[in-house]
């Protein structure tokens, strides 16, 4: 006997209780009679509660279990831009992030601000289909709120009267921003009657890979007082360098790491070899996208080393090396720049 025939034989033997009016009646699992075989009110309520608890448990599991913290490379990229410590922020893939962003449980667990809503944005794909004025982003919103707090802006760029007075959260989140400062490849000697040293090309790298996007960014170099004085320079007090003011990050003039020719000769003749260093990084503002208070450009740190080299005989040489190095200058901190070490050497006196 096949499985289908067995099922039909079983159905013939079954008896069906009927109400006086001819309505089908069966028992609930608890033993009470119900219409059309449904659950009684008490059992139905318990089942709904269990389903809701299971759903929330699933979301909590997605939110906290088996999701690794962001890796160091991602943190080094994002932390300088949002000025936020991501050590406790967990990373989500697309399948994990979508239900968190689109469910009330996910929003409740996010801790975002009341005004944290994004307008529709073509880069957000399927999330634009959610009904309402916009959607809330439970993963990025705490970062955006902290960024606005540091920049002195209200949540969502909206003032107490509901007026948009700054960029939207989406504009900040997707803003074009500088991500590194490149040195070179061009560099050349500075060798004039009054100065010696090295001139080197500077390029601010854009997150969009389109260099023209840096036109609205304002960049400034931050330079430390001189340090590590040695030899003929050991008794010289720290030298204060004047960093550049803020200028467009598009087509920045070459850096000129030069020193007075007369000073180099004087130090060489009255003390011999010597050296001194500077630390340098870049900071920026971007008013178009809400960056009013200056922020350090990540991957922009360099050390500039200047050396006086004497001999043979009366010969004097002056060498400038620029090497990538993580540093802190004037309250700004940056990781090491991506460019390799570069140098120039000038014969000051044959």
C-alpha cells in the first residue's frame, strides 16, 4: 500500500463532531472546543508571545553574537574621519545589517538619536523602499551623532525649530574627504645664493579617487618646533616654523624644506656636523560637509631631518630627508604618510 492510499483510508475512518447549526468544531490542544479547529484565546496569546520573543532573540543574536569587532585596518581608516573610538563597534555584513536597519527591534537596540533619519539616497538601494520620510541607520548613527557633537552641530543638522541648518546625515556619511597626503614623486634641490634644502611635491588624496573633489577642502600643514638637535646644533634653541594657512587642497604648492645658506656655513665652521628634525602633518576643514573645526588628515605624518655634513677638507654639504612617521603636532595626530623616504643633498661649499 503506498503512502497516498494509506492517508485516504485513514481519512474515511475519522468521525467529525458537528455543532447543532452544522459548524465544524474541534478541540484546541488544551482540550477546549473551538470553531474551525483554531486555538482558544488563551493559547493564541501565549503562542504570539513566544513568536515575538523568538524574533527578538534572533535579532539580539545577530546583533551581539559571533560578530567580530572591526579590524584594525578599518578602524584606522574610519576613526580619524569620525573622531570616534570604534573598538566596541561590531562589523555587520549585508545580510546581518538589513534586518537590524528595517525592524523596530533593531532600532531599539541601536541607541540612535530621535532625529537620526536619512533622506532617500540612490546609493542605499533597497532601503529606500521603506515607507515614511526616511530610514534610521542603527549602525552608523551613534558615530554621526558623536561627529556632530564634536563639530558643535545639532543632531541631523536640524535646529530646535526644525530648520535644516547644516548638511544631512547622509551628506556627512558619504562626504568626499582627504584620506592621505602624498609626498613626491617630484623633488629637487633648493640651491640658491641664500637658501639650501629640498623642494617636494604635495598631493592630498581624495576618498573618491577624483582629485578635483579636493577643491572644496581647506588644507593646512601643522609643523612642530625643531627637535633632536645634535652636534653643532646642540646648543641652538628650538626653532619655530610657521605652518601654512588654510588653502584649497587641490593643487597645493610644493613644500620647501630649506635653511639659510649663511647659517649652515656658520654652524659648520663653528662646530662641525650637526642635525635637527621637524614633525609635520596636515589638517583640514570642509564646510560644505559640516567639518567646521579642523581635523587631522589620516596618513599624513612625516619627519623632516636636516643634516650639516663637513669634509673632506673645507667642504660642507646639507642634506634633507623626509620620512613617513606617525606623529602628533599642535594637538592633531595622524598615522604615517604612504610615501617612501626621499632626500636631496646640496654642496654648500666645495
